[in-house]
C-alpha cells in the first residue's frame, strides 16, 4: 500500500469520526421515516393536550403562566410518547383507530371536567363513575350548563376537529406503518419512560409542603394537582390511588422537631389556668381541663415499628392506626372554657341547608332567620368550604367534624365503619332519641346506607316521608309533618337535610322560586330573585319549627344549629356578587357563610375568630358539655383558645392572622394583623398543620379508626356522668 493511500485512508477515518460528521449522522437518523412519523404523531398528541390545558387554565385554572404549566408540558410529552409506543404494537389500521380515540378522549375528558366544574365548582373523581346514574336527575340542568359553555367546549374540541378534518383523511396510513412493529414500539416506550423520569425530576427540586412533589406522591388533590402538573396527570393520580392499596404518609408530618410548635405533645392530665377579669374578681382563677378521653397511646404504640419503605409498601390497617396514634398523641387538645356545658342536657336540632348563604337573611323579609342570627351567637368570620362531592361532603364535614377524603364519597365509605363519634350514635349513647329526615329521594347518594350507620332513624321520600310532588320539595312541609314525631320524645337529637334551596334558579323551573316569587322585588335579576325566593322556604321552615318548640315549652332547652351544605355554586358568580352587594373573590370570599347557633335564652354574642364547618361538631359537643376527644377531629371548638383555622379545598387556608392561596403560593396578612415570627416559617407551620389534618382525616376513614379505639367499659364510664345528669332533669 502506497504512502498516499495510507494518508488518504487516515484522512477519511478522521472525517468519518469528526464532530461535524457525527452530528450530521445524528440528524440524518431523525430524517428516517420511523423517527419522523413517531415524532410527528407524538407532537400532534402533545399539541392536543396542551391546547386543552391552556384553554382550561384560561377559563378555570388561572393564572396561565406558572411552574405548573411547565410540569404539565413535561407530563403531556411523556404521555404522548407512551401512547404512540403503545399503538405501535398494533397493525397500522388498528393503530390509527386507537390513536384517534386518544385524541378524542383528551377533548372529551377536558370538556367533561369543565362542565362538571361549572356545575359543581369542583372536579369529577373516578369514584363517582360507577354512581354517575344519580346525575340523571339533573340532566336538564347539565345540558343547560353545556349550552352556556359551548364556546369554551368548542376550543377544547378543536384538536379533535383539526385532526379529523386535516390529518385523519389527508395524512396517509403510512405514518402508522412507519411506526408499527414491536421493536419500534419498545424503543418508543423507552423514550416515554425517560421523558416521564424527566417529568418527575422537574418537580424534585422543591419538596416543601404543598409543592408539586408532595401533592404527586403523598397528598393528591385534584384542584391543586391540576394547577401543579396538569388536569390529565391529576386524573391519572386519582385513578392510581383509587386502584392501588394505600401507603403510609410521609412521617415528617408527625415529627416533633423544635422548629415545629403547632402540635406539641401534651400530657393528658394537665389543665390550663386562665385568670378571670381582675375588675370583677381579682383573687380567683378558673382552671379548665383538656377535652380528652383516657386513651393510652403509648400502650397502643408499644412494640410497633413503622416500616422503613412506608412510601412503597402497602399499609395495613395496623400501620394506619399506629400512624394515627402517633399523630394524635402529639396533637395539642383544646380545653374546656366558659362556654362548656351551657347547653348541657339540651335537645339538639342540626340542619344542613341546601345552598343557603348569609345573603338570604334579611331583617324585614326573613325575620325568623334574622332573629336566630342577631339574638344567637354570631360567627362573623365563618366559612363553609366546598369539597369534592358537594352536598354529601358538606354533610360529612358538618356532621362528623372531619375533612372529606379526596377521591371517594366519604359518607358512603363510612357506612361500613364504626361511626360512634358521630352525633347520632354519640347522643344515642347519652340516652337521646335520634332521627334524621331529608325531603328528597332517601336513597340519593346512598344515604339509606350511611345515615342509619350514623345512628339515626332515617326517612326521606320513598321511605315514610310523603310530601307534595314538586321539585324541589317544601322544607316547611317537611318540618310540619315531622315535628310531631319527636317533639314529645325528649331528650332528642334531630338531623334535617333540606332541599328547597336547590338549583335550578329560575321562576318556572323551581317550584319554591315560583311559590315565593312575589316576596322579592323585581329590581334584581331573575336568577338572583329565584335564588332568594326558593331559600325563603327556609325562613318558613324555621318559623314553623320554633313555633312548634315554643308551643311544647321546650325552645329554651333546644339548640338549633343551621349550617349550609355548601355555597350556592349553582348561580353565576356575577349573580352571587349581585346578591352580596359587593365583589367576591373565588378563592376565599365565595366560601364566607353563616352558621346559626340559637336557642331561646341564649346569651347573644359576636365571635370574630376564623372558623369553618369542620368546627361545628366540637363546638356543639363543648357547648352541650359532652365528654369528647378534641384531638381526633379535623375541626376545633370555636370557643376554645386554639388558633382559628379554615381549611379549604386545594389546601388554601385562612387563620386569624391571614390567608394563604395554595394555587399561587401567596400569603396575605389581614388588615391590622402582624406576625412575631418570619412569614415563611409561619406559612410552613400552617401548611404542615393543614396537611396533617387532611391526612389524618383520610386515614381515620380508611382504617375504621374508632372500631377498637376504646372499649365498651370505657364508653360506659365516659357517658355515665352525662347520663346521670340527664336522669335528674325534668322533661314535663
């Protein structure tokens, strides 16, 4: 071989291995038909998702530009590559059909979530699919909501429309022939896994409370998750949690580091001493005991070791119960106070009022409701959060004092649990007669299963409660027909769930609106007038109830608590602002509500502490002097010295110091309020507390925590003093 040939060969080799040549080869590889087709198909799916995501964020999940949009894009790209790789396993014609179904599915899912949110102000959960037949009762309202949102739905359907008009017919089937084959499919699947890994890594740099990382792995909540990593990813997590066994939450929530002071360990037998007013009695102090049960948490935890791989290993019931033992043993209880036992031995009537709001109360038009508010206890900063399952979750929060679990119907799930702490069962142990009525179909939301398990003799339409066949039915008629059944059976606890305030809010689509249409002036919009008119039925119902109690001579020993099940999400936001008479932000203001807490002879007062529907049950128990365990509930006695805390869906919150928007990660102090610690530390503490309350409420439901919490003998000892007191009362 000549020297010239050798040099030429070396030069050729150098050229072949030069960076420029390697880059050209790399780019040429992408010019191959399989890669070009896979890239095109992936890009189309990615674009379809991002169009829907952007439309959704512009209409619901504002603001558009935040870190959540980046996370959503990462997951959408990984999902698109995964779908393309999966369809590549099939023959080209089948692959094209499956791919088309995927495109259409994105548009349908986003559109369905949009309509559901516009209807219920929350997102649809997979648990509700098997029970979706109940929605058929409101099919007319649903179609109306669809019609009102047609422009937005058309934008969500745009990817599917473009695909079928331009790509499905004009792009040859060769695109799917190019990617068909198991080797290409496996290659695509590998790319999808890599992209998914990058999606996870993109969240790993921030693992603080309420971060996308925490919500993805530990505390999925659809509203917050949709903001943080996209609607489709949040739905996927909901499906995963629905199908997979539960795992224990992150143990940092129950740690007792020195920098955490919100739930320090508290010895059960300690008391809190508060000075009386020196002006009235400077020498005396009042000692208050903690509201606790004799639960030996140390003994329950004795010999138990938490699994190291708690985030990977399915949690047993023992794991969950021991986690709760650990958490509750480190939770500070609330204490008895000057309101404790003011209503001891009273009857209790608890009312969940459908879509009621503070703006339904008027001193002239609704004098009974106004009297109950002004002459009762006024909770001026009371909020009623919206949960995932509207009325049912509103009932659960109010009746059980627990945050409803995301992704299920909590009251239905509780039907197989020991609900001894719910008021129906609890007051029954104390010797009360317990009843519940609902003036709608008694099986709706499976209340025929859940409410008897709460301790009530329960009846509704179709099970012993016969009312005039209207929609919605009359709350006043329900009160008229049911009061004779309990009025002479003291002591009693009665639960009412009303329906007259239900949508639709129009003169002729709502029997109660039509009935009371002329009560309200015509200088307001028809929707506002219809809403107020149908809720006027609550005024008549309360008037009848109080008259019956007064006639029986027991109004001075019957506590009436009225709580809306949720805010009126069935009316337009602009209409709600019209009724309120001022602007309302949709993160906090719309949830500001009213709690009526009244009996004849009650000492009127104003309570400015921030509180919510979760606080109702412990407040009732404290006011009536019931021996309850304050550490087990998501809420706190409003009259206690515990800091006020309003937990909202999406893990936003309000305290006595300020409010925190979890979607924007912004904290705002109340006017005139100040903190004596750094703001970021305070926000971190409250975020942890909120997270812990969400998590413990979920586990209480999952593991049937009350089943073996205390023995029958302990129960008897707990309730004996109260039962003995009841026997000394005269009910003549």
